[in-house]
């Protein structure tokens, strides 16, 4: 009886109830909603002020800046390296209507795609592409989801009669980064994860998710996205030109419950482990305090796309929480217990 009383004093019933029920059943909920972040010319449809040449435009794209860290592109308008846009066209609109050159189904979104192209023999000199710094800053307790369509262009004959051999894939990268007066800081990247999975003439969706806590060191810095041609020769096609295409860039931001450090929709023991791994580089004492305050909260619908923890995970989560809780409450609870005896 005395042991039971001591436990009840150190960990009050209301707190034990709040600890155990959400862990097992996820009863305490909050709503997680995504809001789109504005990207200028996300599908490369706006070519106003650019110089069209048949199905192409060459040079800087509206809303985007050339990314050329090794200064290899001479501005991105030729004669070896090009950034710009491509409008897939119908070579035979009467005999094969709706079938397009380079991408048989057309662009992933709209009519045009962004291109990063260089001629055969210029591979391996460095990566390049285009980037955009957005009119938003990195916010605390936020989940960012960046998606971009990656195109593996097929060989085809252009409108001017030139045949472009484009078999193989030179690799790509998509970056989510921040920028301030001190330079750029990469937050997360998709470094060619779709390589080998996109057929010629098709698109695949690149997805990056990145979550902040309360004390990320880049909070308040401008957000940016970068689309990169890695310019690596595909050894299976040594005589091919090199091109990666991009389309339909989109970035969403969702407010997280403070303390949901792994952005899975629930504040639980897994977040405490994330805090331990990244303290103090990415998380601080405020994140720990938020975790303790919101422990057990779960976003609406979280159970629909996250599996229920195994019993061992629940036990570890409970132990982690109790370790912190008991340190803070033991002596106070012990004094109260002695006064009641």
C-alpha cells in the first residue's frame, strides 16, 4: 500500500492517464494541414521575355536563376550547355495524334518542361541547373514537403530536323536549402534516388520531407529549391547527349505539434530518441520542454498512415518519459508521502 501511495504521489493519476492512453490508443488529437508555398513559374509555362526557338527556349527561365558552381555553362545559353524549356510536340498530329516527341504523353503538367542539357563529350565537368530563392523563411515546428517531377527524356528528332540521342540518364539532385548573407545551407536533398526507375520518355516524382523543431539553427533564413543535372555519363550509352528535365515543382508547409520532432503526427517516445540523436545540433531545451508538454498528442488521421507501435516500442517510450519525469518529481513526491505517513 505504501509503495502504491508513493507511486501515486510521484506520478499523479492524471499524468499517468495522459501518458498511457495516448501511447496505446492515440486519443489526444490535433489537426495537421498543409499549405502551399508560392513558387514562381513552377511548371516552366511562363516564357514571356524569353527567346523561343521552335520547341525550345534557351537561357535563364522566368523566376529561376542559373545554378553553375563550377562556371561551366557560359550563362546557360550555349553552345555546349543549355538551360531553358522544352515544349514536347506531335511529330505526326494526323497519323498519331496525342503522341509527343521526347515524352510520348507530353509534359508532366501543362505544356512545357524545364531542361538542363549538354552535348555528348561534356560530361563530368561539373553539375549545373537552376534554382529559386522563395519569398518565405524557414519556420519553427513545421513539416516541409517538396515534390518535383523528374523527366528521363527519350531520343527524338527536333522540329529543325536534328536528331538528339538521349538514351541513358545522367543523374539529378533536388535540394531544399536556406540562404542568408553567410551563404547557403542545405537542409535536405533527393540525390538521384529515382535513378534506374524512370523509363525513357517518362517522369518520376521526387519527394523531400524536412521537419524543424523549435530551435533549428537556420530558422528565419530564406528558403530555396534547386534542380540539378549531375552531368554524369551513363556508361551504357557513351555517345548520348546529356539532359535532365524538371516539371511541376511544389512545396507545402504543415504546422507540427511542438515536440513532434520526427513529423509522424504523434508526440511520443520516438521523438525523444530523435531529440537525443540531434541535441544540440538541431534541437535544444525548448524542444524537450515542448515534447514533455505535448506528449501523447496525435494529429488527426495519423493512425491511418502510421502503424501502431509494437509493444516493445511502447515500453521504450514509456521508460524514456518516466526517466525524465521521475528525476523532476521524485524528491517532491517523497516529501509529500512522508508527510502523509
